[in-house]
C-alpha cells in the first residue's frame, strides 16, 4: 500500500512559472497577503455538528486589524467570484476565518455569508507552493474539472471545491446494494488514470471529494482532487495511483465484484483519449506550463531517478530514462497519451485485480 512518510518541502515560484501565471491571468493584485492573517490575537477550536474537534481553529483579530482584514477578504472574494465587481461586497460579510492545524502548510479558510439569504461559501488563502500551482493548473487544463485560483507574490487563493469528502463518502455511501457500484467503479478507474497521467499524488480519502449527480433513473459520480500538494514530487509510481491507498479499499472491493477486466481496459483507454483531446485544444498553455516545470525544481534527484525507472517499466518505454527532472518526466508521461504504449497493467487490469 502507498504511504507518504516524509513532509514535502514548499517550493517557491520560479521566474518561468511566475511568467506563466502573469501571461494567463492567474496573478492579480490583492489587498492582503497570506502572512497578514497570522496577526490574530486568539483562537478557539472549531468543532463539527457532533461536537468533535475538526483540527481547525477559528482565529480572532483585534479591533485595530479586524476591519481592514475583513474588508480585504471581501474584496478578494469579489476578485475570485465576480471578476473584481465590488458591488457584491454590499451584502456579504466575513462570518469567520479558520486556520488548519494539520498538513504541510497552514491554510486559512474564509467563510463568506450572503446577508440577504444566509447562504455561505468558502475560499482559502495559502502559502504559494509551486507544486500545488502546477497541480491546480494541470487539473484545470487536462481534467473535466475547472479550477478557480489566483496568485499574488507568496499568496495562493483557491476557490472551495464542493462535494462529499472522500473519507465521508467511503464510510457512509459505499454500501453494497445501496450504491451504483458499476458507475462508481468506472469513475474510480478514470480518476486513477488522470492522477497517473498528471502525476498527482496522495489521493487518499481526505484529499478528494465525490460529486453525486442524479441523471434520469441513475446516479453518476465525479471524483475530484482537492489537494495538489503532492504534484510531481514522490519517486514511487504507486503514490500517483489512488488504487494503492488502503483508505480507498472499500471502493476497490466494490469494483472487484462489478468490473470485468475488459471493461476496465476500455475505461482506461477512453480516459486517456479524453485527456489527449483536451491537451490538443490547450496545447499552447500546456506547452508553456510544462516548459516552466522543466526549468523548475519541484522534487529531489533521488525521487526523479526512482520515478523515471518505475515509469519506464510501467510503460515499457525507454524515453523516461533520459529525463533529468520532474518536468521532463511529466512531459514524457503526457507523450504516452499519443504514443499509446502497451502499458504493463493493460494485460492484467490491476485496479480491481
């Protein structure tokens, strides 16, 4: 089973990645930096509806800072959601600001409430990490999901991605006889393939959400990554394949009983073809992003050397051996979409084996 044992370092934004963000309107001037949110005076533990600790704390600002911080957070919300139209600020308020106590970084989560109808929304401010930005942008370009985020200096602002948290979904929804097992198994195969192609790692239950979509007399599922911290960092190919995380075993076990090997192969090939088509339609952006990553440092030499050999064995393609960094490995991984190699698992359909 796959496991992440070491804390990944935060990688700064390189000049080439910064240029990409500027060219593609991801970098924008905002009135507040991530570091400003640490100027709180106290905090209280945030509990869920059952009174259990969520491992988040609600931070409280002094009177001198609260007015400026809350106004700036509303303005950021307007930039993120309404293209900077500040008229939306008239009827929204900052309900609270929470800080996460776990994970590689300490993100802040801002809860915005509409005072007209009491509906609420969230967004996040984080320390800008090049790994996370590459992951967000690759997801936006190559997956069926669109990602809304902004960057300013060392601050990353992310829109909240809605869905049932993976761990909650697995514990409460993955029940034989009460779930559309075939549809879920199909979506998991596609999700597994996207993560491998994009080299997005660590997709255990707390790093993805599941959208449940009714359609006529059936229910469909969409699995969406929400944490991009482990983009192109680890040296083990298993980290980029959600099938190898024990936390996902209930979905795997359900798939074993419903998915035949020839169907699994079909869905894998279909997903790879879809990614290839998306890549062709945004080829200019993809090439600029990958070229930035080729000249960037987002991992270490040991991980690069291990991953290129494991992927060479997986795809049976020696082109991986010439790769010198994670950017070149990712570039070669995307090339495999067009070369259509006889991937090793294609003969043993291993996701639900």
